[in-house]
């Protein structure tokens, strides 16, 4: 069955932090961070000569229980190198052995790149709960985004989330990296549309200037308005800004509650459309309000978990 954006699982992915898998100091910091997800990177932040060391550091991190001890609800993702690269096969085996929540495939050009990883995982009896995330960051990836997202419809599919790789897209296309992303945005919107057509989450690319908080806040605001679920990050200093931008403001939550309460009134239970404060409100708005309330509850649960640790 096709999963639509209103039926997909709700999982806060406001702030998704990359961390080079061979950076032990950064790994040691994770426990105290409030990001919703972490991506342990074996790809671009690790030079070829350090790939094996990075895999080994990651294996130990998971084996010694450090991943299990992360704050409740923090999702763990491992970014492997492409299967077509000299490191991809070993990375996939190492990632599978770590048992993260998801494996992130970079530079996905076409559906076959997802299918190849799914097939390889089948050989290892990977549990059905292991998800796949895909980076859309090449011209072909953008052009084929709909077909790639469509693989999520097949039986046993693992694809769950797209990430836009804006640095690679800028490199591959020569598009200007300007504030407000005027030329990049049409491609980002295309990726968002493809993800939504098949019920996937979709995350915005990184903001490289990690000391420019106002710049990050602007880009997060734009990303949220474009429809992204959250932002990928490179530095702990960026987490709070992303959590705020992709979180749920009290006014939005209050409005959602008013919509659910209005539809629950005896006069309105059988009505498809009602009037609220001079505005038309339909059942699709009720669906949106219910999802927003559930998402707010999941975010609150994340923070309760943070307090306990
Ligand atoms: C960008 C950095 C290299 C900056 O590092 P550094 O100069 O060490 O920063 P600070 O001195 O300000 O760090 C302060 C402390 O915070 C820890 N730290 C830094 N970054 C992280 C992190 N990502 N996760 C956890 N902890 C972190 C430092 O260890 C310091 O701690 P301490 O020493 O105890 O004081 C660095 O931030 C970094 O490496 N970031 C991640 C880079 C990365 O993963 N890049 C690849 C993913 S982005 C990408 O590929 C985009 C995509 O594919 C595309 O195409 O767009
Ligand atoms: Mg990239």
C-alpha cells in the first residue's frame, strides 16, 4: 500500500548531527547532546587512509554499549561509502554489525542504488526494523528522486528518509551558494515533493558556517517553510537553533488543540467542514492538527528523557 505523508510514522528529526566516526572526542560528547538523531560518518569526513580505523572505532562504540547508553529516543544512523567505492562493502558489513536504527546511503543516483543495499542486507539476515536513508545530492539523484522514493512502496522496503546533500549538489552543478538559496531551492522542493509522494521524511542539508547562528536560523526558517522535517548539522552549537525552528511553537499547538476540540463538539462530530473564528476548517485540518499534537508529545518525551539522564 502506498504510504502517504499523513499515514507515515511520526518521529522527531528536527536536528540530525553528523559526526566523523573516527573522532573519539566528538563521540565522547554525544551523550550530553540534545539532537534527535546522530549520523556516524564513514564517508566524506573520513579520509581513505582512516576508513578502517573509523569502522573499528564505531564497532567498539556500539559493542561497548555507548550507543545503547545515548539519551532515550536519539536515533542512530551510520553513513557508509557508496557500494561502488572501494570501502562500501566493508562499511555495510560493519554498519550492519553495529545494529543502528538506520544506514545512510550517499550519492544515490537511481533506484538500483537502494535495491543493491537492500539485497546485500538480505544476505546478512538484517532485521526488518533496520531502515535505509538516502542522500539525494547528485544531478541524477535529483532528476530520479521520484523513482528512488517509489522504492519505498515495494514489499519489505526499508527506505525511510531522504537527506539533501547541498554541498555535493553545489559542487556537481556549479550553482551559486547564496544566502536564501535562490537557485538551489527548486531542486530542494523537487526532492521534498518526491519524498512526500511516497511517505518519506526529508531533511535539509548542512549549514557550513557553524559560528553564524543568525545565518543558520534564517536557513532553518526557510527549510521549515519549504516542508523539511529537520536539518542536518555539523556542530553541536547548531542543535538548539534547529530544535527551535523545527519544533512546535506553543501557538501552533494551541491552535491544533482548538481544532480537535471544535470537531469533538456534539454538533460537529458528523460534519466535514466547520467554521472556527471566521475560517473554514475541514477534516484534513483535523488530520494535520492531530499529527501536530502527536509530534509535540513525541518531542516532549525526548526532552523528558534528556532530563532523566
Ligand atoms: C566542523 C568541525 C571540523 C569543527 O571542529 P572543531 O574545530 O573541533 O570545533 P570546536 O572546537 O568548536 O568543537 C567544540 C567541541 O565540540 C566537539 N564537536 C565538534 N563537532 C562535533 C560533532 N559534529 N559532533 C560531536 N561533537 C563535536 C569537539 O570535539 C569539541 O569538543 P572538545 O574537544 O571536547 O572541546 C567539526 O565540528 C566536525 O568535524 N563536524 C562534522 C563534520 C562532518 O561530519 N562532515 C561530514 C558531514 S556533512 C556532509 O557530508 C554534507 C553532505 O554530504 C553534502 O554533500 O552536503
Ligand atoms: Mg555529500
